[in-house]
C-alpha cells in the first residue's frame, strides 16, 4: 500500500478528541547519569555487570535528552502530537532513597513547562524500571518497605508537577519488570527468583495502589497505570499446550490486572505471595481514570519441553513477517486483546489509552540522509486499524502513544534495536525524522 493510501484508510477514523502521542522512558533517553545529584539506579549497576547488556553498552549518555530536551520537544511539536509520555527518574528525585534532590525535580519542571509552551500534554510515568540502587541492599522490590517509599516519591513528584500534568501513570509494565528483572534475570536488577518473583509483582501493585492514594490526597485527578498485555496463543494444538497457554495467560496478564481492577488474586491457594498482608488487595484496587496498555505482539505457548525450567515453553506464533527483534507482526492479535479485555473485565475496565506500540525496524539514513522505514509505517498503520476494530466493537480507547519518539537504549539489547520515529546518530546526537515521522504527522492531521 502506498503511504497516501495508508493515510486515507485512517483519515478521520479516530475523531478529533482521540489523543495522539509518543512515549519514551528516562533511562532509555536521558543520559547525564552523574549530573545534578542523581543517584545510581539498578540499571547503572546492571549495565556494569559483564555480559548483562549487549556490547557492554549502557544508558550513561543515551540520547543526551537531559541536555537536549528543548530540541526534542521542538521536534515533538513538529510531529504534531497532542501528548508526550515520558518517565521520571526516581534516583534523580531521591538519590539515596529518601533525601529530595531539588535539581532533579527542577529538570522535570522545565520539561513540563517546555511541553505546555508547545501545547503538548505532559503525561509522565512515575516509574519505568530505574529504581534507586540503594534499595537493593535491603531486598529492593522483594521488600514491601519499598511500597511506602514509592508512595512518598509519588507524593513529592505530584506535589511539584500536579498543577500542570495532564495524566499520570504510576508504573510501567509490572509484569515485564517482574518477569525479566526478577524471575529470569535478563533485565535489572538481574534476579533469578522464578515463581518467587510473584512477591515482587505483589509489591509493585501495592506500590501502585499506595502511590495512587498519595496522589489523590494531593488532589490529582487523571491517574492510570501502563501495563503490558498480550493475547496468549497455544501453539501445538494438544490439550497440554492449551493448558500451558491458560496458565501463562494467568501469569502474564491476569496476575497483573485482577488485583488492580477487581481486588482479587487469580492464583489464590496455588501460589500466594509471602509478602501479602490482609487489606493489600483493597489498596491495590484503586479507582483508575484509565488503563494504559502497552502491546507489541501475541505470545505463543506450548507445553514444557523436557527439562524446561517452567511449566510452559515460550514459542513463536505463526507470522508472515517479523521485526528486527524477531517479534512476529500480527495486528489482529491487538483487536483480540482489546476485545478480550472488555469481555473479561466488563464494567471494571476503565477507559483505555494505548501507552506503547511500535517495533524494532533498524533502517538507517540512505545516501541522501533519508530514513525510509516503510516497515514501521506499515506496522503502525495495521495496528491502528486493529485498534479501531476493537473500538467499533465497543472498547473505549481514547488515545495512542507510539513507542518510541526516538531511537534509544533498548535495555539488554543496548543500542542494537531502533524503535524511533526519529533516528538518533549516537556518535553526533543528530536527530533525523524518519519517513514514519512525516507519515504519523499526516495521520494526526487527518483526524482533526
Ligand atoms: C518497554 C520499553 C521497551 C519496549 C520495547 C516495553 O516493554 O516499556 O521500555 O523499550 O517495550 O522493548
């Protein structure tokens, strides 16, 4: 499909009130890790661990956004977005886990004002995985004491920025941080706790609940969380594949939604978190103004192969195309996910914002300096149509934040995966808007 057809198919479909945005996260773009009193984060330590991150890379410089944020906001304004989802670096605000660092708060103060000057809605996430490293000596997210620290941090930040922020998200992807960071150790803090990582999941959701309460006490109104969800597809067709997929659906999706939307724990009696206390579920289930959904692709599951560490195997779903991460491109999975959430949670499901969606497509500038990332355009086009299908089936989706605004530090993959609408030359820090940037701009304009 040509790009003008691509735009024509979307024009006007989402209506003038739909919020169009882009997403990033602090450790992935800011750099300046030693500046203005910032403390160390678990990601600084993880990146220093030999073999943890591809090519030994780190977010020490990343996109140098800390110094270049005004230029980046200018580019966002040219992109025409209504809103910008960024995250706040907890170790900039409380370097040692308690003392408040004014210079850290001032950075986000300036960023919020710069966004508002351009008419862009500031939409911060309080925590996108870079917790202050200092907590680790005390068990980090395994210790429920961190939930009170997090509520205090939410209070500090919301008090400072609450008069100007449009919407808040407490935590990014409780499930990925639990699974990759604490169950299998592929992300910081690199723990391999297996099913014991459910204690971490519990504390994250408790922290979400307490932070929401703390922000409400400051008069904050528009609060949600950014969860990662995927439809889980059995691969193999045997009954044991279907059972394994059912179990994985609980572990990946329901464990992270039932407590916050229903106040229930879907593994009750099977695996109960050791850190649980009476009343926790009621705290987790705070009324939310919206649910943020990050989605990339469906996940395939089969029954465990011999010697597998878990009672399931993660396998590929059938797909004709893949992105440069090897992730399958299956837009219909997005419709299924959204319609399925509505069917499962009904009235308990708050209005939805898509807070991340995109792909690793590693196109680089051609001789003329142009980045022809047609694959990103096609991916985004097809996923937007998939969202629209769900909206037509009565799912209340109010906005879309593309992941990502610009190429950035892709966690354990270092700089090897490019998700941006803007190309970043890490040697020179030059930004080059890709073809997808110009395309997304036209899509946004075509709705108004
Ligand atoms: C995370 C982002 C990450 C993206 C692509 C999401 O799980 O929130 O930080 O860059 O996926 O892997």
